[in-house]
């Protein structure tokens, strides 16, 4: 079954409507592997820079976050202990967050050398503060990591949509855990899922600007299955061509924040489903 599936990785990131008005840069970042589509394993990382006055270099912090996540997980994939999935899970859960945080802080330290405004600050990492969402998909398992706000959704065969990573009750209003804290690796949330011959149809990663553009969480959760139905009907290239426009409309009508979305989807290579009167749900692009 898995051998008959073609996997696609799609992503886009748009500058928030409020950031455009205030002359601020896009403080999100996204990276994916492979690019273009070339099968498993797939790695996707999405980061959201805090963008506060204290985090005035968070656009660089988010870029460092996705780059270090990709680098670390690629090395993990090359060195994972074969079919010993218990060992794979243990190493991933215990070591990858520590390694990502260590490498991110190394990148930040290198970036602030010679910057007198930051060299004397007790915690210069705050200037680069960012969240991180990361997913690894292999033929046998999926691993999800989440630090801070944002969303990971999975869509399964029965169109069930779930959040694979448990919620963090400490996240409310504008409060979030972050790579810039002293022991950030302790705040990573983790999920390891064996998938065998039944992988999900779609995995969606999104910075919080997307969910905050919807009326409620129930409306946001529907976006996963609806995007999948569009892929079934129109194919992944249709999503590639239109995703950026949808996200621009979402930030303008909704949160005003930067929005970044990454999609990992599989497609049966035999046929695309046909919907003679299929229409894209308006709320995907204009949710409020």
C-alpha cells in the first residue's frame, strides 16, 4: 500500500497584515526536506519568532530554529538504530530536543558577536526568541516535536482530524514556551506514532497566526480534512499555486499575524477523485 503512494511536501509563509502596516518583517520561517518531492523520509520544520520589542531579532531566531531542526533530524535519520523502534523513540525524545536547543544557541551566539547591545545582556537569547514545530515521516513511524504555540494536525483515512501532540496548558493569551528560555529542551512536547501500512493522509503544521484567524477551534480543525479533499479533487499542484493567496486572505480577514503553513500529504498515484461540482470552502481562505 505505501509503495503505491506518492508523497508531497508543500509550504508557504506570508507576512502578517499588521506587520505590513507597521513595517515589520515576516518573523516566521519554514524549511522542508526533500525539496522537491522525492519520497520518504520527509522532514518539515516551522518556527514563529516572537516579534516583541525584546525579541527584535526573532526573524533570525526562527530561521536558525528551522535550520538547526532540519540539520539535527537529518543526522538522526542517518544514524537511527535500525528496526529497534523502542531505541529510536527513546533517542528521539531524550536527545533531539537537547541537540536542537544546543545548536540553536550556538547559532545565536555566533550571530551576536560584536553586537554590544546584546553582549552585556543577561539573556541575549530573548532577542531571538522563537517557537518550533517539527515533523519527521518515515515508512514506519512519525515523530512530532512542538515547543510553544502553533498547531500540528493529522488527517487519517476516516477523515478524523487530530492533534498528535498534547496541548500545553501554560500557553494562553500571548504567553508561550520558547527556544530562548534557560532549559528550553524540557518544554518540548513529543509524539511517536507507528504507522505501518496506514499512514495519515495529511499532516499540517501551522504557526498560531492561522488558527487565530478562525472563529473557534472547531472551525480550524476542519481545515485539515478540507485541504485534503481539495488535494483529492484538484491535486497537490493546485494547493501549491493557491496556498499563499489563501494565507494572505486569512491574515487580512483574521489575525493580522504572519502565517506559515507546511503540508505533508500522500496521494494515490492511480487516480484523483473527481468532484464535478467541487468548490473550495470559502472559510479556508476567509475564515472569519
